[in-house]
């Protein structure tokens, strides 16, 4: 059976999604970006992945966040993207903003991770093949390498842009002093950093306290946040026990020991605030990050179209009263993981 050709919704840019400028650049990103970390690898049904990607695009999500090691199964999230892109999105390539990254373990031996020129060049070539793309809109250094000279890593990124394999450079989760060096180096080499990626949610605000957000702002760079729901903690998932199919039960990035009575009590109080606002806790948690000064976009993960729809509602309620913010701050400050 020949698959029906996908035709994007003609009203996709009128669906309520707003677009924010990434630092001092010409790029506008949707408030929500679709992330491929967990739910698009070799264990995910291909039809489901296709439905999620189409639904996201039909609702104004033009930004897709990949990495070479996303799966599960290294490289398989990029392969999924490539298959769906080739079948559905090729006519819309110029409306899409596709990111990938390299920095973590990918293949055996001394050249399969970190930040060497050899690893980064091999990684982007492999990622382009898997995604069936001619170029990435942005290519990130996925983590700071304390052993490789920063100049080597950064010059490789500059050369990737000059070769046309990526349009922009991104940095993910580098320490502040190394980030300052990177911003200056990239600026001097006429390839300024477009965007910085790191974790930000109600519980984890390290990027505020360590000066990252301020550094990013001062250097005219955008900020894109991931893990806005703290691996599912900032949802109603654990309010009535630990579900058998949850990440905590599977010990996947979250442990059952972390779901304590104190944690559940505080999450329940946050949930009550969300209900007063007419939101789910997940929606309020996303709205809080979107309302945060300096945030360009927030990366959301989802395992179904219904879950994606729930997240899309967050863009409609980004305003908080001072009383709500104070109450949220008081409760969130008590949560320790």
C-alpha cells in the first residue's frame, strides 16, 4: 500500500504558537521544540513517531532537537527522524529548524566521544546520513571536554559551519568560564554561538545560580531549556504511587528512592496551584519555564499525540501573578533530589 502524501495544515502558523528571537540573531524559534531524547529510538513504533512529528509541525513546532546518541539505541532517533523526514517533510525543509549534537559515547575506541576534531567531524557526517539531511540548522558541542583544547573543539565547529554542514553553532551544558571563552572565540572567528542548551525547571535552577543565564544574555546568545518536567516529577505521575511503567520504576534517569513522602507532598501542593490556574501540573511547569526571563524555547518530549497536545496548552497560560510565583518558589525550594 502506498502511503498517502502528507500535506501540512495550512493554519499551522495560526495555531497559537509564538516565536522568540534567539539572542542577537535573525532566528526565531517556537516556544516549544520537539525533543527526540527518549521516545523516538528503535523501540518506539515508527507510526507513532510519524504521528507525533506531523502533529507538532501542524501546530507550529518547527524546531526539532536531536543528538547522535539519542535512542535508545545510539543513532536510532536520528534514523527515525530521517525516515519520517524523507516520507513527510522534505517539501517543508526550509520551514524546519533541525538541531543535532555530538559529545557523548557513540562508538568504541578513543575517537568515539568527547570533543576532538576527529570525533566531531565524523559525528556530523554520520548524523547527516542518518537524518537524510544536507545540513543541520544548528550543531552543538553536547558536553564540555576537559582534556581536549577548547580551541580544537571550537575551531572544528567553526569549520563545520564554513563547510556548510551546519548554519549555526550551539553549546550544551558547558561550565560558565569555558562558555565565556567559547563565546569570544566563536565571535572572533565570525561564527557567533546561536544558542546555549541546558536543564531548567522548577526544581533545578542551576543555570540561574551559577551565572549561566546571565552569561548567555550578555553575549547575545539564545537559551533553550530541556527537562522542564524534571523526568516526570513535575507531573501528576507520582501523586498516587509509582506506576509500573514509569521511569522511576524502571530506574531510568530516576530512582524509586527519590519518590519520597516529602517529595509527593510538595508536588501535591504544586498540583493544587496548577488546578487553581486551570492547568495540569505539567502544563504549569512548562508555562513557568516559558515565563522565565531569557528563555528562547523549551524542549518537550512526548510518547503520544495526546501528551503533545497537553504540552501545547502551556503556551496559552504563561502569565503568573506575583502571589502564584511566590507560592511556587516557597514550595519548589523545599524539593531536594
